[in-house]
C-alpha cells in the first residue's frame, strides 16, 4: 500500500510514525514544502515545545477546546495526554510536567520532539520529501494523484492523509493550502478566524506598565470569563487568560470605532467588600502618606499611579483625606478595570479557528465521509484549543487515529 501524508507538522509526523509502526510493509511518502520537518513544533512553547498537558481527566480536557471538543472525544480516549507522554518517553524524550500542568521535554528543546520522528523514519519505510509543495490532489478510481511543484510526474498513491495545518504563523509553512485541496475533494470549510492572540486596547495607559504581569487575573466579556496570567504590553494585554478570551471571541469583529469592552479583575480571589475593607484599613493606618504610596502596598507603584489617573483622584493627596466614595471608585476600577479591545495582534495568533467541517469526517477513524481513502488530522480541521499543550495534543491524537485506521482499513480490505 502506498500512502501520502501531506504536511510534515505534528499531525503528519504522528500519522506517518503510526503507520510505519503498525505496518512495516506500508510505503509512506511524507510530503513537506519546507526545507525541514516540524517547523511549528520546533518553535512551539517559545522553543520549549509544550507538547501536551499534564492533566489526565479527559472530560475536563475536552472543555479546553472552544471548537471541536465533542468531535475529539474518540481520538482523545484513543491517544490521551498520558499515552502521548508515554509515547515520547518510550521514544527517548523524557517529559516533565510543570506547576501549571504544561508538559515539556526535559531538554526544553522542541527539536528533540521532531528528532524522535526523524529517527523513526530513517528506520522505517518512510520516504521524507522535503522542499516539496503539493499543488493539487486528484482522486480517481485507483487512488490519488498528487501534483508536486517542480516535479514533472504526479505521485500516485492509494490513500492520503491531509495534515497541512491551519493558516496561523504562515512563515512556518502553514498557509492554508489544505483548505483548497479539501474543497476540491468535496469538503466544506467553516468560517476561519485567528485565535490565541494578544489584544490591542483603546486605552494607551497599558504602555506605561508594559511588562507588568499578574499570575492570576479574571477577564470578562459579557458572560464569558477566563482566569490566568496576564501581562500588559505597549499596545494592550497578552498572556494565557487573554489568549483564552481571544479564543472565545474568535469570530467577533473588532475595530477602533466598535471596540469590545473587556473588564479585568486583578484581585479575583478577593470579594469587592473585602478589597474595600483592605484599602480602607491601609489608608486609615497611614494617614500622612500620600495616596499613591498607600495604593502601592496593594498593587505595583506604576499601576497605583494609573489607578489614580484613571479615576481622577490626586495621587499626592494625603491618605487620611481620601473619602469613602473615592475608595469605592478605586476598588471598583481595580475589580473591573475597563479595557476596550480594538484589534487582535495581527499575524501573531497561534492557531486558526475554523477549518474542514467536522460533520464531513468520521470521528472514530478521521476518514472523510466525502472522499473515501482520504483522512484528515490536525489543525486543518475545525478544532482549536486553549494554550497549555491542547493544540499539539489534538494534532497528535487525530494524527494517530488517522494512521491507525488507515492501516486497519487496508488489512481488512486485503
Ligand atoms: C508560535 C506558536 C507557538 C505554539 N505553541 C504551542 C504549544 O506550545 N503547545 C501547543 O499545544 N500548541 C502550540 N501551538 C499550536 C500548535 O503548534 C499547532 O496547533 C500544531 O502544530 C498544528 O499541527 P498540524 O500538524 O495540524 O499543522 P502544522 O504544524 O501547521 O503543520 C502543517 C505542515 O504542512 C505543511 N504544508 C502546508 N501546505 C503544504 C503543501 N501545499 N505542501 C506540502 N506541505 C504543506 C506546512 O509547511 C507544515 O509543516 C503554537 C503555535 C504557534 C504558531
């Protein structure tokens, strides 16, 4: 059996490795347009590659996918995070789980993760074709014919696994080519949008505290809430809680004329009356100090100045002269800091929301319902998760399920 895996990212690497491990007779062509495999895997997690999560409760894990969680159930039970970690360990990459439950190779080097596959392909029957951009995929009665740039003759194979990814971080090779191939093979693509991105805000004061971060902040947009680390930037806010919120509002329009109001609570574990009592006591105990110095006992000094500025209370005022009403106003601002989002950080999103319509894929096998013999896996599908290793986890899991079932379908046919 001849198989083409198109796209040498996380899903394609896992699909190809699964096939050669399950069927030593299979002839696999791993076709990648870049000059190397796994470019995005290597830069993921800031180069450290947050390859999966340390959480093991699958029901809880599936809630981390704003789109595609239900569809992922079969793939996730078949190849859960624990199995992924064990798989890498068995292939020579020791995995550690950090305090926030993100899993990384102990070496903190994404190259080691890709290295596992490169080694496995040297041993198995995988022909790695780098610098090979697929331009067209055609299906006929015999199988598939794949046109590759600068090659005169198309490659003919029995089955195809399409793993060309989304269109985020296009410099890594994921330029959305697979959507066109999928449409030509009978699929529909749901609306696409950037997800896991930083926000730009109308408020310019964030520039004055750029680099300042909090480990636990609650963000709210209407009824949507996310909790986690946040950092201020020159243009707005970033960090895991912001990324998660960007995922929840991936399809909402943002503009300077029509911004979305986000409120931020930097004291999520302190009820408003408790924070009020705390600030009142600090002011009462330090009547001769100025307001900004007393506020600095609660928040970093740079932010204390901004609180005063934003609520228009003189920061130089003596603490003893601050009124009850003024305390209320400051507390309200800190518990519900208003930030008007005007844009997403362009071109820097981590994933694409939307993709090949999941109704057209069999979730137990990853085979297309529109085009038998075609399997799809990874970010090309309408699946995306929060940060924390969930996107690579879904790429490994769907890639593995596609590879396993492709081999199974062949053995039942022959
Ligand atoms: C900066 C950054 C950091 C990230 N960090 C993390 C993280 O730490 N943890 C996590 O879980 N997720 C992370 N993600 C998301 C995660 O990396 C992706 O969701 C995941 O890699 C998707 O895997 P994939 O195999 O579906 O697609 P990709 O990794 O995008 O692979 C697709 C491959 O197909 C190739 N290709 C495309 N078109 C063609 C064509 N026409 N012919 C041949 N080849 C083609 C591309 O060159 C590419 O190599 C990060 C993303 C980014 C951008």
